[in-house]
């Protein structure tokens, strides 16, 4: 449990921190603050379980501090420190819901007893929430997501251990059959757009109705709908399915059917076979479905392009990382002579060059000259690797520059929004991030990277600079200026102003007036 001590006297603050073994009592080492203002600023972004606070402190006393904690909906337990002469304040604090109080000087035995009582209350509070019931409800809500992730991991090869697969299936409440499995890959024919969400749902319901007990699960993989089935899928099943899709959904589809294999770890291979089969239909447009076994003999004599290695290189570039010479050489080794003839190798190299050009186009990066250099190198069979590396280096470098510009635009958007809305007392980092179109954590990280200061500090500085201007140029009251600059609590505003300007608002106004008189003379 996290605990905070707020005490303006250093010897008492540090004495309490060193008085007991915190770990043995079930607490982390205390976070120490010398003022309530600093503690409130910390609690704007963090939480603690217990706050121990002195009642009589300068700038912002303990009562006001506790009241502001409750206004911020902080659910922490509070223990107060007080002397006999301030006992009337202790009574008021107890009315604000504090859990206990300690008289100064604090004795170790009393300190431990109060802490244990507070810890017990916190533990009771957690039990009352019935976490197990909440967890069961959440699991039920997320079960479709868990199941989808299981099948995705299975067909993508992210699960390659049988025990892990069986445990994941049990957790996802999936009963795997003890029989052969097969896979269908269904996609729209060439020239038709991909399925939208409504059509996808209708397609899955239709598949389930046609295949009945053979149907296990359906999921999207790119533009292809994959269907995991138990047992073999016969031609009669496929023909009924293809005709039903055409008549009921008005779609012209292609269907690829894998071989049948036992064992759930074969799902990756089954999915790959089904996708390979359906993709071959685009080459032979007259048919509407094809079995993988029917194209295996053709595949034995076909040039195999290393798509997996290409994808790895392109994804590395998209992540603003340089794949380097070794990854590129590993790729080229699979397409250069003597693996293939010179003509076949040239065709495969140009295919890779085209893939790089598509990535560059997607990033908005001009590689026309570099493209020509590689094309020349390919036809001359000279310096292909060197020229490809030049393209890759340019893509990675310019991608990084574009990324930096993007973060600067986000930060600039956030700054402009804060300049416009800083007077709103409800303005928060979450709202600023929403306006900029990013998450609060991401905004906080890039804001400090770009400007050198945290987002909340920039907002505070904006507000207090405006407060200084109003104090110098208007006759507004301090509480009115607090409201105008985004602070609904005048005491908190005054405390922050003093910390920022090294003087109270009143002192700052008097100093500005004196400077103005001096300048007039």
C-alpha cells in the first residue's frame, strides 16, 4: 500500500518516516512532502492509499488540504497529526471523514496501532468489492475477444506448444475435437469490393448454417474469410456453400480448401494451404473453388518468392528501423543465382523493388532516382545490394523525420488548445489529449520530449502568467482572478502563485504598482 506524509517540520516528517519498518507493516516507503500544495500537485496524476498530514501548516492548512482531497474524489484514508492546543481542529478533521489522529509527539506504539487499524479498514473495503464476481463478469464479456485471439494466434503460428494450445483453448472455453481439421478460405472474386461488417456477419451465419456440426470458427485474415472446420470438407458441401452465398448474399466468391490434418497445431499450415488455393483462383478465373491438393503438383515447379522475408524487411522499415545488411542478404540469397536463372532472379528482384516503391509511396517519400539506380543495377547484375541499401536508408531516415514532424504538430495542437481553454477549471490532460487525438500517456511523453517540460507544468505556467497580467493591469479581486485563470479554489491558487512567483498575489500587485510609479517619475 502507498502512503504519504505531509508535514512542514523536517525533523517530524523524517522522524515518522524512520520510526517503523514499513515493509513489515504492509506499506511502501512513505512519500514525503513539506507542504499541502506540493502534495496536491502530486495527487493530480498519482494516487495513494493513506495520507498522514499535519493540521497546522503555512499557506494551506491540514483542514483545507483534507477538504480539497475530498473535492478531488480521492478515496485515500487520512490520519491527522495534532498537538493538544489544536484539538478543536482535529474534531473538525474527523467530521471530514479522517480515519484516526495522532498526538504530537508521536509514540511508536500508537503510530503502529493506528496504521494497522487503517490497513484493516482498507482490506475490508477491498473485500466488499467482490473482485472475483467482477472478474467473472469481465471474463464473460471478453470471452469472444479471447476466443478470436486464440484462433488468430493459432493460425499465425504464435502458439507452437501443444500444452500451451490446450491450456489456451480451455481458458477460451473452446472444445477442440479429436479428429481431423481442415480450413476454408473465402474471398470475393476479382473486381468486387471486400465484405463490409454486415456482409461479413451474414456470411458467417450462412457458413455455419450450411456446414452445421463441421463448423468450428470463422475469422478475418486480410481480405480473406478463414473458416476452421472439423473433418473433411467434400465437394458437395463447397458447391452448396458457393451457390448459397451467390443467391442469398448476391456475392461472387472464390473458395480455397486445405488438406485435412489431425492436431490443432496444424491450423497454421491448414490456413496457409486454403489461402494459397483461393489465391490460385485469380489465375484460373473459370472455376469458383479449388482444393489445395489439386494445385500441389503445380506448386512443385513454380518459382517461390520469399514473401515472409520481404514482409519482415518492409515491416522493419515501417517501424523506423533499418533492417541492415544481414537481413537484406538473407532475402537476396533466396532469389539470386544459382537458386534461380538470371532471368528468373531479375524478375524476383524487380518484384522486391516494386514492393519498396509501394512502401515509399505510402509514406509520401520520393525514391524515383534511387528506383532507377536499382533497376539499372538489376539488369547489369552489379551493386544490387548497395543500391537497395541506399533506398532503405532513405526510407528509414525520412520516415523518422516525418514522425518527428507529426509529434510536433500534436504538441502544437495541445499548446494552442491550452492557450484557448486554460480558464476552464475542468481542463485536464485527458481532455487536452482527446482534442489532440492521442492518449494522455502518449501526449505527456511527447510533450516533454518536444518542449522540455511536462504538459501540466505548461498549463500551470499559462494560468499563472495570465494571473500576473491581471494582477498588474486590473483591479480584479484575487478570487476573481483565480476563477478567470482556471482555479475554483482561491487558497490553492494563492499557494501555487506564491510557489511560482516567490510572493503572494497581493505582494505582486503592490510591487507592480510601485514599479509603475517609479517609471512615471
